[in-house]
C-alpha cells in the first residue's frame, strides 16, 4: 500500500500535516512499509510522531532542532506531565521506538558537512576526542556535552573564530536566560556542568576561562547529600575472596571487578572495552590511556586465555563476553555483583535499594584519596589529577569523596580552621 493511501486513512493525519514533521511523514511511512513493519505498529508510530510534532509546534521548534537530546527531553519531561489530547497518546516504549526510527531517517536525509566547512563542528570534534580519549566519558555523555557546547557556541559566536576571550559573563547569562523557561533545575545543572567541562578543556589549551566558569550558576545537586558508598578494607578482602576463579563466569566477573576497583573504570567503560582496547605491550587501555595495574593485567590475561578457549569465534569484538559470544552489558555485570553480595549476606546501605557497580568505583576513588593522605602527597594537586583521571566534569564531584574518609575530613576541617583564623586577623 502506498504511503499516501495509508495516511489518508489515519485519524491523526491533520496533526501530522500541521506539525514541523509534515514533510517527513511520507518517507517515514514508506521506509516502514519497505521494511515490512506491521500496520498496527506503523499506526502506533505515527500517533507517537503526531504527539511529538504537536509538542514541537507548541514549543516553536523546527525540524532542524530534532536530535537525540530533544527526543529524550520529550520522553522524560513532557510525557509524564502531558495534558495533550488523549487521541495522540502512545505508550512510552512505542514513542521511544518511533522517535529512534525518526532520528535514523533524518540522519540519512540531512547532508553531511565537512568539518572544515563548519568551525563549530571541527571544534566539537576535537572536544569530543578529548572527552573520549582523555576523560573516558561514556558515548551518551560525550554527545550530550557536545550538544550543549554547540548551543553556546552557536549563540555567542556563530561562524566567528572560536576564541573564548571575547565572551563575557553577561553573554553567558543571556544564553542561560533563554534556556531557563524550558529547563528543569536538574537539566540546567547538567547544562552548566557540561559547559564547565568545555571551559576546562579550553583552559588546557592556554585560554583563561576562570571567569567564564565562575559565571555559571551552581544548581543544587542532591546526589551529594549523602556519603559515598565505598567498601572497607575488610569488605574488600571478603569480596575478592568470594569469587571462584575456577568457574569461567566468575573468572570473567573477577576480572571485571578488578577493572572497577583497581582502575576506577565505570561500568559503561568496562562494557565497551574491545579486544583492541587492551595494549598488552605498553600495559595500557587505549580507551582513555589508562595504565594497567599489574593485578589487573594478570587477571585480564587469565580471563582472555580462558575466553578464547571457550568462545573461539565470538559474535563481536568486545573484550568481556557471555558464553554465547555476545557482549556482557552493565545489567549482567550488576546482576553478578548483586548475586555475590547476597552470597556474602551484605545489606544495601544508604538510600539505594540494591548494591551498585558505582560503589566499586567509589571504593577506588576513596582508596586513592586515603593513599594520598598516608603518603603525604599534596591533596589539592592530587585531587585535580584524580578528577581528570576519572573524568569528573567538576572537581567538586571529586572533593565530595572527602566525606567518605574521616581522616580526610579531619584535614579539611583543619584547613578551614586555619583559613578562618587568617581571615579574622
């Protein structure tokens, strides 16, 4: 059935035609029909697009505004509080699937610009490489930071040379003022953190960005209202001894645990490690140039040898695999962690209902801070280096871990006491 005939029978065709998506709908339907999607599925997808287009029209957004961040904002912010016509409503899962297909279609339709033709695109390419190879941030975080920085650069500089020195605090205030009416506090906090990350990157290139960073507002972050959850020395010892490395699955999980505990990698970084990520010769991980600790190298070699015996023809290039040759994802890693914690009869602490992979990363950071203290290393310089190593957008995110180490809290209290005495004299 041609797309025009299909659309003629659609109840929401008027909403689609009046929305910014009007010209995109026929090729969208043609693509779905070509790939033999069920008519019921196409109908659900089109109702989701009509809802999305109706929202875009109300927000005065154009077709060029559509990207992954905008669709995510529609799903996370608009759908839960939606008061639109019930005839346009689709389920969250159907809406997400419809919008993913729309993004895929638009990616093929939009012309690809050469980086040399667009200075902002070229700059974001360099910034993205820095985030991936130096900071090791997750791909989704990388894309979100680049999107927010693009918005700032397009607003303040357009096609002019990208030099931040002419920027003023007033310009940034005006830029943020255009966003505040449509951003929740949590989204505004993420935007400001992403811009601080970019200013830190430009500072590494020799530009003065302290004033620009200070201009960005500090939005309350309630994640830091509690103490970081880290394992004690006794818990860490019991945790590592609980693995049965004669079992191939637990050998794999033990190697993953060492990556989290000894290298401070995030669960996303471990899940995306590939065979080419491990540089055995130089003893590093190429993902973001992380030096391999001897304990990690030993376990990675042991696992790789066993993996190659059990899965001689894997279905992907990931380093950590399941028995069927498919990659291990974060959900599988989390399941293994929680199974082991139940085996040890550990109860979750704090505000979380379950143990988390990030608790192992917390343990790494707290352990490094305590080692700095024991070795007499200047904590201020050490924290800056550690913050860059783990990829924190703000150094204050790293200083938060002081609250998990009583010895470091004592140091912080002594320094504040000296500061207060100096200020009063």
